[in-house]
């Protein structure tokens, strides 16, 4: 009878010893933590993973991809889409898969590089080791032509290709010594230009090749070269140090001046002639104080501090907001619009919206440009490493491996998927399929119908609403035709109706969207989207830019009276625009 008793006693002793050891260890850990001091730990309060209610998706199919080589670029090269197939380089092979099924359609080659592929729809252009370029039939994967890039002197030493581009029947390959142009129709060289050092592949702008690059000397500068696409001769080089091209408009090229000047916080936009390289203009911008937000002496952003969209130039002030200038307005005369936000701008403008991460880079939100209204994006809860806006969809890849598909209008997340990746290639859509390149995996997901719908062309109409208001001119009541509109706490009047109602003559240029008004000895011109009027050839600032709404041009009530030289007052108590043409 003693043996069982002894066994139980031994077990109890063992358990007691374990408890003593455990409690002793816990106390030691607490003592160590306390001894480290109160400033030796960090806790970030965030949501629990169980609180994420965004539905999980299942991929239609997935495929393995090769990661970039350790000695090359860290960029993930996006696949190309041709005739319902997704085509990419994996393990040195060019591979085509059916987008819908994921099945392999064909493969080609063994030693191809992961650089960007080019296509004209019928042929895929890829490059490999020892300077080889290949023409591959997009339907069959059959190699139809090849070319080897050799040194220009002995014609024996293969040159390593750095990148390729395609334009107007010519394939351009960059290599350490320069750029070569090859005819796509016969595979023969058109020309070489070896005046550059480690150039990028060029791109065509209005009949001229441009090539962006960095050059090292006393300092490293960003520059660009213009090249004649027929002869390969260099036409000009951009002086100083500049950003990548911000905007091309006819013969005008817009660049941000990046020459170091720590004592001058101004942002300078240089305008150059595409045909001659001559500097045509320098526009200087200085952020101004806005409603308690002091002007920053140091302006920076994800974009390198400046971006241009149409006729608007955006100057980003880190953690304060965005200054929006009209590109044609004199910044000394016309005050910029200020969009206040404490986050970091990472995307936009896109259909009248700007996209910001929060101060901790742990969430995403949207601001409408017209009224600065705020929309929270559902789901996003970790740093973003990739974001793409396509039609009605916004696709986000987080550094914790989560991918989100989001309705860009509502901010609602429709599905998510955990990839395990930290880096992503560009998200792409093909019909109702989303392609996700997550490091060494390619996934295909079925898209909800609402994300495949193209957004309507950016329209100002939805930003304005009808305002119930009366009109009196010299005490006589009239009816607005069309009605007044309101947006961002401003009242807008139909420009042509009101000016003609007081006896002014209006002519409208449909091509330039400019209206010229003659009223007595006053003559001025305004234009849709321009926050200024031209009076005797000089710019006069307006409180807000005129807008075309439902086919009619509208201007702020505040401005129309000043331009006409008459009294135009908004009486809020009676909701009446009171016009007095006589003193």
C-alpha cells in the first residue's frame, strides 16, 4: 500500500517544486524589468486582429515567381498582359499564363533577365544574358527574331543590357556605355549614342526621345537628355539638377529645380523648350501661412515635394497639408488653396481626391479637394508598401502581408488576403480579375462587379449642390436661370445670366473655355478652373476658381461685383443676392 502513496507523494513534490521554480522565475523577470527603468519599454495600442471584419478572399490561382537578384534592382517588375495572358520572367523563363485559369500557355528561354518586358500586342520583347534581345510571338511563345548587343569597337564583347523601351517601331536598349536603337521590323541597329554613362531606357515625348539619369561629380545631379529618334544625336542636356519630368505641354517641359540651396526654402519650377532645351521660365513658389498653420521653411513629401496634375501644381508641406496652385497663375498675385492634413500624401489627385496615411502610417484616409471632406478607408491598419488606383478600385498591400481591395468612392473594403509578403509589384486588373504580385508569388482574385466599373470622367458637378436663393437687381426681383450653386461654404452665381441681366456683353470661347465681359469701360476675362481674372492684361485674384457646372459657368458671389464695379451682396437672412448697379 505504500508504493502508490509514495508515487503520489513524489508527484506532489515535483509539482510543488515546479510551482516554486515558476513563481521564482516570474518574480525575477519582474525584478529585471523594474530594474531596467520606466523608459525601457514600448507598447503601441492598436486593434486586435479579431476585430478586422473585412471578408477573407480565396485566390482563383497562384504561381511562383523569382525574386530580384541580390546584385540588381530591388524593384518587383510587373508582368504584362497580352490577349488574356499574364506574361512574366520566372527562373530565367518567359512564361505566359491564362489570366482566368492560371494554366501555363507557353514558356520560352532559359537565361532571361527580370527587367521590364515590352510589347506591341503581337510581339513580346525580352532580354537575357550576354546582351541578347528576343522577339517572342505573344500567342505561341515562339522566338521569331533575336539580336545581340556587342561593343561598338571590336563587335565581339557582349554588353549587359540594363533596360529596354519601345516606341514607333524602334526598340531602345540602355547599357553601361549608352543607348542603342534597333528596328523592330528587321532587328538591325538604327544608331548608337555612347555619350552617356549608365543611362536609363529613353521615352518618347512629342517626337523627341528623353532620357532621365543621375550624374556624379562634385555633387550628384539629376538631369535629362533630349535625343533625336531618327539619328540618335543628342540635342541638349538639362543644366543644373532637376527632378524627373513633371509635365509635358506641347513644346514646354516642366521640372522641379533640385539644385541644393539650404538658405532658400522656395520651390522653383523650371520650364524648358522641348525642341531647343532653352529655359523659358522659372516659377517660384513659397508656401504661405494659412489660418494658423505657419508656412514651412522645409517642404518635402513622398513625391519629392512637387507634383503637377493638369493645370494644378501641388506643393506638399509635411504633416501640415497641401498647397494647390494654378500653374498659369502668378503666385505673387494669387494665393494658393490650402488643404490641411496632418498625414502624409501618398497618392492622388485621383478623381478629385487626395490620399493620406496618418501620422503613424497605420491607417489611410481620403480628402476631397473641393471641400476637404474626410473619408476613412476601411481595413488598412499597417504601413503601406504598395497602393494602386484602378477604375473604382483601390488596391493596398501592407508590410504585414495583408492585401485589401477597396471601393475608392465609399472607402469600404470588400475583401482581404494574407500573403506573407512585405513588398509588392504594381497591382493590375484584367476584366474581373485582380493580379497581385507579392514578392515571390503571383495571385489572381475574382473582383466584385462594383470595382470593375470605370469611374466617370472627373466632373465638378457632383461637388456642388443647388442653393435656394432669390435675386434682386436694383430692387426688382428676378429668378435665377439656372439656379445658384453652393460648395465649400461658398455661394456661386451663374456667370452669363447675371452679367447679361445687368446689361453686360459676354462672349465665350468654347475652345479655351474663356468668357470675356464688357460692361461700360470695364473689360475682363475669366476661365473655367483659373483662380484669377485678366483685367487689362493683368491677373486679379478671385476668392475661388470659376467652375463649369451642368454646362454653365459659375463664379463666387464675392467676386462678380468687384469685377463689374457694382454692388453684389449675399443677404443670408433672406437668402437673396442683392445687386445694385447704381450708387
